[in-house]
C-alpha cells in the first residue's frame, strides 16, 4: 500500500511540474512619453503618459497613467501576429482605443482618445 501512495505522489508531482513548465513566461513592457494633438485639443503634447503591459501566455493586461490623473487599465488577448486591440474606460465615461502589437523586436502601443499616445514598447528585464 505504501508503494502505491508513494507512486501516486510522484505522479502528481510530475504532472504539476509539467504544467508549470508548459505555461508561457511572463513578459513586461513599458512606454513613457507625451501625447500628440487631436482635433479639439492643443494641450496633448504637455500630457505625460506611462503605459505598462504584461503578457502571460495569450493574456494581456495593461496599466496606464497620465501624470496627475488616476491609473487606468485594460485587458485583452493576443491576436494574429501578436496584435492587441481593445478599449479602456477613462474619466468622465470616455473611452481610449488601445491598439498595438506584442512581437519580439517590434512591440508597440497606441492609446487613441482625447489625445494620442503611441510609441515602441521596451521590454523590462
């Protein structure tokens, strides 16, 4: 009976280890920069934004914060060729379109709404 219990424990350990190895590693990217004017707003170049994007498997979670304003978030999944596209709610019920790509050597992000914030994402170590 002890051999059966020991074997079952070893088998569970192997399965859990294999599951942990099969999960994709987490990658974190960041961008900080200033906005670009959109029609009706001339203040965008004075707005500083930081965007952090975490990718785990095909799950994408992002946090962004304009200097002096509350932090906001978005969640989506990776599409074809690492594409991301979703919308995030900002203050006053406004929406920012989140468009980008997470791809080795070519990751980029754009928030498009009351201003445009866009640039190349840098992978954090």
